[in-house]
């Protein structure tokens, strides 16, 4: 077994086609197929199911493919370290981020990251929590910005800070005149929700349960911006993450943003990596920059 064999294995798993994998690896298809047959003999298992839709890793081969990705990742990291003179903040870092954070946090911090670490190239991936956790485990990502809770086995999390939940309501609503809304004033109100798959949905549902509010299930939004638009046309009110209410995302004429008078109206954000990732100091440096907007958030926002 050699690294080239692992390249072939991962290429077929990712492309689903022997011909595409051979082109990606710059070898002939017969050469790639022959090497993978030898790898199957060495490992004593069948690596791929071949069918009309292409090649799919067998159940037994999936953990082998995942481990091969990790091995290739570490080899790539060694090469990057050699090129960068041993500086882990020089090279490529593949960073995932959940959709309810990415559009609001990253534009604020990326200029500072580039300025502080000009040799660092960030490759960004926006996806729901479950997918980012899978990609962390498989080695497709080095780190991800997530919001607990999630399965932390094999992972280490660097806290970025606490992000409050604010209430968005139509500007003509009777409660829009308050700077801060007591939860009991929301009795009987419909709180709009994101669709399944967003961790923010589960967090908002949990808060509604604790505060005795009624989640609305008749219409669900695919994004925070869709939630905002639904509020603006009077379909209900919605919880929004605080970062989505600042700067260019501040309230418009149709939507009022108000604080909730409850300490539970918040979530934690963290920079998460595999426990085996060797450059914790580099992640700590990045985490410090990512935490800036949360550290600098004003303690309270007044009424408009």
C-alpha cells in the first residue's frame, strides 16, 4: 500500500467513476483499476460496488475511505508546513460554517484574518451542522464554526462567545414600541421557524418551549433572510440570531428588532476541530479573531 493507492481510492469514492478518477489522478483507467484491485487483495475486502450509477464504496470500505482521507490530509499538511517554513498559519485551512452564522460573521472578520495572517488561505464551506460534522470526521475540513449541542466525540471546541436571540416583529405590531419584550407579553403569538436541518431551528424551538411560546409550523423558512421577509409581510414574528441584526442586516422600515427580557435567549458559538488536528495554537489565533464581533456586541439595543 502506498499514498498513490490512497489517492486512487479517495478519487473514485468522490467522483463515483473510475474514468473520472483516473483523469483526476492523471493516470490511465487500467492503471487505476489494477492498483485498486491490488489494494482490495491486500486489505481483504471489496472496495466498491459497481452499478449503473457508477462506483459506490461498500459498507466495509467506507471507514477505510474516511481514514484514507485523513492520511492524505496529514501528508498534505506536512507538505504545506515544509513549504511555509513550519508556520501553521501559512497555507490552506478548510473552514466550515453553519448558514445562520456564515453570512453575518465572516464578512466582519475575514479582513482582519487576512491582515493578521496574510499567508493563510481560507477555503470556506457553508452547510448544516450534520454535514459539517461528517466532513470534519472524514478530513474534508480542518475546522468548522458550529453552535452546540452536537456530538463532540473526537472533537475539541474553542468557545467564540454567546450570541443572543432577538425578536423580529412587524413594525406596526403593538409590542414594537418596547425596547425589550417580556416573554409573557408574547402569549398567543406565532413564532415562525426555519425548516428542518438547521440547528437554529432546534434552538428556537427549545426557547419557545421554555418561554411558553407557540412555534408556527404552517409556513417554514429556508434561511434567516426568508424569516425576515415573512415577518415583514405580517405572517408572524421570528427569533433571529443577533449577528443577523447588525450592520447591513439591521432592521428596515417593515421589521422591528427587539431584545427579549430572558437570559436563556442566546446560543453559544464555537470553532470546532478534530482532537487529532496538530495545530491548536493556530486555531486559537483564528478563534480570537472570529470572537471579535461577539465580544464587541453592545450589552443592549434600544428601541428604534
